[in-house]
């Protein structure tokens, strides 16, 4: 049986439009159809992202295409982000040390300032804030670049010239992000701790010996490795999301804007999710 068609988003061949139902039933039908549409869209998105990841893995075979471009992308992601990373990590390290000093209870050892600053930056703030900042700078840039190429048909031109667009556009950014995020995290950690040291010496009663002894307290190499594992996962997430959203961009300049905004939001949520999952599975190995 075929029902009359309308302008409802859920109508199609053989689907009855909402307005033809009795009024008491319409609210439930609208909710059901919205949930159904959202569920279909969610699984469709997972499927398309899975196929995109599969195509990217296959594109690694074309190393002659992506390898020469990786160095250029590493400069865009890593070197060009250094001023921002320096600024953010310096302020975070200084504020963390300053706040820690004034939150200590009377009689507490001043070396605790350095210990808390080190633990906060190396385990959490360094990799997390670096990734969140780069999600806005690097992820949005990836989406804007690839999205503009999509709407101006440059990606179609690459296919016409027998280039694999995924190997040419996606793989270099993915490899560069996974390599540069850990390096930027190391720089952010060092900058944050150095800023914490300077503010502690200059503005509090903490001495050089107090800070150095606190830095060495219960230190383990896995603490650094733990932060680098996080940074590597964050780099993979930022590059995958940024390139995917740019690759599927539609509807001209407006579509590029929507894709860019979606990249920042999804990347930020994914970074926080990966941060939580990493803590759940690896935090137990941090026990001194």
C-alpha cells in the first residue's frame, strides 16, 4: 500500500507522512522517526569512517607518493605549531606550580610543588592540552585544505592524473601527525616544568634544591612513555578526523565551514575519550 508523499524528511516510496496520522499519534511517531534517523546516520558514519580507514591503510603501499610529502606536513604540523605550544605549556606550568604552592597545608615539604607539577604536566596536561590546541589549529587546517580541494574538484583532477588522493592527501598528514604530536608533547612537558621552576623560584619560597628533589621524587620512565602513548593516539585521531571531514565535504564554501567546525568538535571529544580510555587501561602501571 502506498501512502501520499509529503515534505517530511522520513518520507519516501511507501512511507506514510506524519501529517496523515491522527493528532494523538503524531508526537510518538515524530520522536520514533527522529531516533531512527539519528541511529541510521550514526551507523552510516561509522561505516564510512571504517571504509576510509581501510583505504588509508591500503594507500601505505604507495610510499613513492606519500613519503616525499610527509616532511612538508611535519613542518606544517610540528614546526609551525611550536610558538603556540610554547605559550600554552609555559602558562600551564607556571600556573600549576603557583597554585600548588598556595594549596599546600602548613608544614608540607616544598618539594611537593615540583612533584605535583611534574606529575600533572607529564601525565595529563602536557599531552592533553597540546592535542586540544592542535585539534583547533592542525585539524581545522587539514579539513579546510582538503575540503577546498574537494569542492573545487582538485581531488577529481588527482584521480584523473592516476594519483591516489588518499595516498597523496591523507597518509602524509596521518604519518606526520603521529610523529610530531609526541615530539611536541616532549617540548610542552619541558617548557611547562621549566616555567614552573622559574615561577617557583621567583615568586614563592621554593628553593632550587626543593624543586630538583621534587622532580626526582618517585620518577619512573614509564611516566614519560605513558604521556607519549597518549600523544600518539591523539595525533592519529586528529589527522584521521580532519582528513575524513575534509574528504567528504560538500556544498561549496558553506560545506567547508561546517566540516571544519565538525572536525574541531569531534576531535576534541575523541581526544577526551582516548584520554579516559588510556587512563583506565594504563594508569595501573604508573604505581610507584
